[in-house]
C-alpha cells in the first residue's frame, strides 16, 4: 500500500531558506504555535497545500510516497531492474 506523506525534513529546509519560524507559519495559517509545531514535525499530507502556499513552493515538493507492506512481506529488487517483486519471508 502506497501512502502519500508530508516530507518534514524538506519542509524544515524550505522554512530555513526563507527565514520562516514556527510562529510565522502559525500566524499565516491562523492557528496556535503549538499546532504549527505539530504540523511541521508530525503532521500529515492534508496540510501540504496550505504550507506550500505560505512557503511559496509547489505542493508536490513537500510530499513523498511511502510504501507499507503487510507483515512478513519484503520488497526485493532483482539486479537493478525496475520491476519489484514481493517475496514472503519463511
């Protein structure tokens, strides 16, 4: 299962480039400082559109895909091929 997640490290980097602090993000979003801290460090992808508008970057730049496999299943890349097969652990 592929999940779309907020890239917190990229968000922090973009904030540092633009000299934005957590309190600045909170004021522009109209939320508390504590809520802005939660969004920046642990928040989900639902905040990406608002954050990208404030920071001035594309929404896609703040997101990444994460693949979650069922328990006991590993992803195996077969000698650099683009195909990925799923192999069960014994």
